[in-house]
């Protein structure tokens, strides 16, 4: 049976790939440039794994969840507030689940964007909001999805540091201290439902750039494009 849902998974493709690569290159330059640019590349990984993270790099600070402060709980529509996590792998998993989850029945297009933006770094030198907001459909398409009562839930099953990122840091461990930006690839599954009992599912994979400064909560920097070496 042909699926009759409007998937969000293709959004961002139409946004200028040349600009995305240029912006991300600037974001990761402090990490991945040794004598010249080190290309960051990822492949789609649909192999499920029981582990929530198998990277060998240490986090920016000991993995922890900080106590919530007044005003830090709640949601924007169906979008959760960012968790107070200092571990890059854990935060990237949470961020990926946020990006793959939506509910047009209870959340407006504006609320979805506002909820996503709350996860972004406040460091304007590195934050690449266009690469994240490009995942959203247009307001008109969101309205069509709402007419179908479309909603999605997601589960991240694995998070790891890409090989190129680990190699770059192995060659220059001090590079991470310049911006504390980590590249993390997350894989998982998204389940989509719509009116009259319709349902579908698909494997998902994305590479995120997350900033985790010592003694600070992690934040989202960018969605990494696929860059050929």
C-alpha cells in the first residue's frame, strides 16, 4: 500500500548545499583543520545498535543532567525544551529525537520553529540556524499536514563520533578546546501517523554539530551536510 503521509525527511535538500557546506566548514574549522581543511563525511547507517553511544572520546565535562531551573521546563507546542545535559552523545540523541518528532494537531508552524530554535547555541559565531530550520516544511505544507492530523514520534538508537572527527582530534587533541563543538552521528527510527489510522515508519540518520563547553549545558550548532572527502 502506498504511504499517504507528507514526510519531513526530505526538507533541507532544497536549501543551498553550497552555502551549507561553507557555513559548516566555518563551524567545524576550529576542530577539523590541522594544516588545512579536514573533510567531515558521513554515511547513512541503518544498522540498529543497542548502545546509546559508543564514542571513545571523553565528553566536554563528566556526563550529567543538571537540576532544572525555574522557567526551563515545559514545551513550545509539542516541542520539548532542551535537556540540561553536558554529554555530546546524549545531547545529540535528544536533539535528533526532537528534530524527528512533531505533532501538527497541537503545534503551529511558528511554535515548531520556536521550539527548535530554543535548542540552538547562543554563540552567533558558530550557530547555523538555517541548516536546522531548513528541515521544516513551508507553512502551507504544514497546514496540509495538519489537515491530515499528521504527527510523528522518534527513537534514537545510537550516537557515535564519525571516524574523521575522531581522527582529527587524535592528531590535535587541543583543537576541541577552541569551541568545544563535537560532530555526532545519530541513527534511529521515526514513526508517522495520520488520520483514519494511517501509519508509517522509516529509519533516520543525521550528523549534528553540538557545542558542549565545560560546566555548561550542551546546545545545537548545526545539521551537518554530507561532504565528500
